[in-house]
């Protein structure tokens, strides 16, 4: 089912998430809900803390070309095992910081190791938007948001806008 996405500032978005110890049926259902929530947003990535679950689980599907088969990835306990020296810049957004975008530099390529839904270990190298997205999601598991890479003034301006948005949403509901 589609779950509500937490909006910054929220303490649960700043937590270091706990490793997943067993790929249970409950974890499988959580991954399914996260994929459904991500596609509905729409987004190309989502981390468990964004729906209030402080566990080390992310989902992503950065296939953006129409007609190409989607490639939903579910990663438990993802770790970056190598990152390129070369950086790439992307105008990032975040489903927990709606309608705010800013340029973020990150390694252009990363190698990631994770446990899949099948309980097996995987390791794959990512480049392009996949590399940006997987790093953005793994940051979420360490309580880091893309605005943490910005200067203090820009970060503060965005945080104030989100606090205003949350006040307005609270009045509506
Ligand atoms: O984690 C999230 O909040 C989902 C992010 C993932 C993401 C952010 C920046 C760059 C790449 C991925 C996005 O909100 S998903 C929305 C989106 C869609 C297409 C391109 C960039 C961001
Ligand atoms: Zn995000």
C-alpha cells in the first residue's frame, strides 16, 4: 500500500538506520509498499526512513526512457565498496523536501554491495543517474539529506520553507 512520506524537518530523517537482520515476509511487504509509494510519488528512489521505518532498506528504479522495461531494485543493507575520483553534478530533489532542487556533486560511479529480496548477496557498479540516486538513498540511511551538502544559508532557507509547508498541511487536515 502507498505510505505517507515524511517531510523534512523530522527527527526520523536524521537517524542512522539499523541494519536489516532477516529478510522476513514483513520486510518483503515493506519493500513492496516502498516501490508502490515511489512509483506513485513519482520518484526514482526511496529509502525506508522516508516512510518512518529506520531500517537499512532502499528501493530504486532509475529507468526513465519511455518504453524501456522498468528495473526495480530492492537493496537491504547497501554499502558503497568503491567510488570514482571523478565527480558528477546533478540538480537533486528529494521526496521528503518537495519542490526544492539544488546542485550536488557526487562520485560519478560507485560500486554497491547489498542483500536482495532473495537473501542473496549482490555487487554492481553504477554510473549516471543510477549512481547519483543510489548515493542519495544510502545517505538517507545515514540521516543525511541532499541539503546537508549546501551552504548553511541555503539549507536554512529550504528548511524554513518546509516548516511553513508543514504548518499549512497541518491546517488543511
Ligand atoms: O530519495 C528520494 O527522495 C527520491 C529522490 C531520488 C533522487 C534524488 C536526486 C537525484 C536522483 C534521485 C527523488 O526525489 S526521485 C524524483 C526524481 C525524479 C527524476 C530525477 C531526479 C529526481
Ligand atoms: Zn531523498
